[in-house]
């Protein structure tokens, strides 16, 4: 019992210290808020299929769970359900990073990362044509805040967290005062809406309660419906705007990483309301679709070969890949310098992007990327519609095809005939079935129940470690 008593004392001290630290943080943030002015930037560059592109992400839901939610169903009835949309890793932060820059650089964690300045982002693409952009992070204490989190100052519940803020991860943004002040909060959003100063590209992140992370899919979906419904009646916001409503990742890591996603907004033709699009997409498709819509270059990473939203592809004259997702998981980040953990696939070097492809959007590679990496071979086959790594056996043997040519990820780089394709897919399926059987066997291992007293001790120890020792 002495150990338990000691842990309880430490836990109490840790909780008190954590609250005190958060209150000090609140005071500091209030002072900074008074002196930090949000940056406003608006533009009017016409696009092929839309004039604004906004994303709103919720957290951690398997496809089936989200699809069965009544509020998600109502939102889907207003737009296009993307039935084959995949996240590109676990945990949360790798997906936010990927959606902003075309890669997650091996990230398999939610740590405080600062990505070097020579890694380009979607902001660099938009800047080439003067297309305005911003982020709106709910409960961000002031524009450009770079702290790891900012809790509710009354209840001390989680509110803003850095791991859900894609662009602040990049030094090219965080080291630029003007760009940094384009990362704003929801109060700033409503100011911009009222003043008709909205950007043409924006990323919206609800707080940890409203995004379903600390609540559930029912709560988060109700919040999302309320938020979007109000905006539907604002013609300035809605007209020719394309909204992507999606999730960062699936909840069950043992399943594939398919996530429920919806396109809606004034840019969606009324005849497509309530329809389904079965095209394969990933978080990288957001970048590729923006590039195709505004005639922008690619980052030369996994956005290069990513499929483009069909309503954009049709107007841009692009043919998307068909992907056989039977054996596709996309549950693991590929090797890179941001991987952590004893079992991680850490690689000290940063992945080299492509510098010599036309890419999905058809406008080549960003000049800054070419200048930085020209003469170096790309790390991966970035012309594929999904990420894979043959050297580690990640998502290899997956068929993708169009215009009569078929490829198997990590197997061939030239098109297969129909007969060869059938044979290869059959062999690939057998291998995947064996792997699935092994996973199922591992999943069925029974873990003995832990003694209740010991469980309390272990829980307290873990809480102290996570909350106190790691938060100093």
C-alpha cells in the first residue's frame, strides 16, 4: 500500500502543477493575444471546378461507424460520398502532415516536429499564383501560436493541439511572421466571413471536444452538421466553394485505413447531391485536386500520382487510376527521419521527391523543389496513386490500372497484359491471405485479466508518467 500512497501523492502534486502551468500559459497567451494581429489575405483566382477549397477534419472513426451516423448521412445527402477514401498512416499527426506536404516522412507519432525549411508545402503551390490561404484552428489562443497545446482555461479540458495543425509543423511557415499569422482561430474566421475576407484555400480544425477525439462520432458529427448547416445559408461562403469533410484516420488500426468522406458546397452540381463516387482517393488527393483546379505544379511527392476528385478530373480532362483495394491497408508510414520507437522504420535521410514528372495535375514540379533536389533520384515511385515501399513490403502487390495498362506496386513498372494481371493478382491475393491469417491468429491471443489492485497501480503510474514527467 506504500507504493499506492506514494503514487497518489505524486499524482496529486502533478495534477496541481499541471493546472498551475496551464493557468500561467493562459496568462501568457492573453498577453500575446493583445499584441498579435491576424493576417488577412483574400484573392479571386478562378478555378476549373471551384473557386475555394476548404477541408474540415474530424478524428478517429472507422468507415462503417461514420457511415451509420445520422448526421453524417444527412451531410452526405447534400453532396457526394467518397466511398473509397483512405488515410495514409497512424497516428493523427502523420495524416495532417501528409495533407499539407505530400508525405509524412516516416512519422508514426504525435510528437512536436519542426520540418526543415527546404520541405515545401501546399502553401508554396498556392503562392505561385497568388491564391490566398489560411488555417482556422478552433480555440487557438492567438494567430500563429506555436505551443504544443492550449487547454480550456476554465475546465482544463483539451482544446487546441498542435498535432492537428498541419502547416505549423513546417519551418517555412513558422519562421515567416506573415505566413504564421495566417494560422488563425474560429473567432478570426467569423470576422473574415463577416468582412468578406475569406481565403481561397483553408483548413479547419475543431477543438478536441468537437472533433470527436475526446467525445465520440455522434457528438462530433452533430457539431459538424450544425457548423456546416449555418454556412450553407451564406452565399458568400457557399457559392462555388468545395468542402471536403473527412477524418484524419480510421480508429481500428487492424483494419485498412478507409475513412468516410464527403464533398459538398456550391461547387458540387445539384444533380450530384446524394450520389456516391467510388474512385480511390487519399489525403494526397486534396493537394492534387487543388493543383489541377488552379493549374498549379506538384510537390513531387505522393501528391504527384494521386487521383484527382472526379468532378475536377472531368473538367481537367484527366483519367484517374482504378485501384484494387482488396489488399491495400495504408496503415503504416513509409520509412523516414520522423519515425520513432523501437520497432519504427527510422531512416536518417529525408525522402527525395521527383523533379521530372508531369504528375496528375499535368503542370510539372514546383520550381523550388526542382532547384533543391535536381540530379537526385526520387526515393519512391511518386507517380503511383498510393504510397508503397517495396524494400519493407508495405502495400506491395496492389494492382492499379487505366487505359489498358496495369501495374502492381513494388512488382512491375511497366504495364501488364490482362492475363498477366490476373495471374499476378491471384498470387498477390494468396500472400495477403496468409498475412491476414497470421494477423487474425495474433488478434485472438487471450491476455490474462490483470488484478484490480495492480491495475490501479499501473494506471496511476502511467498517468503520472504521461501527464507530469512528459509535460514538463
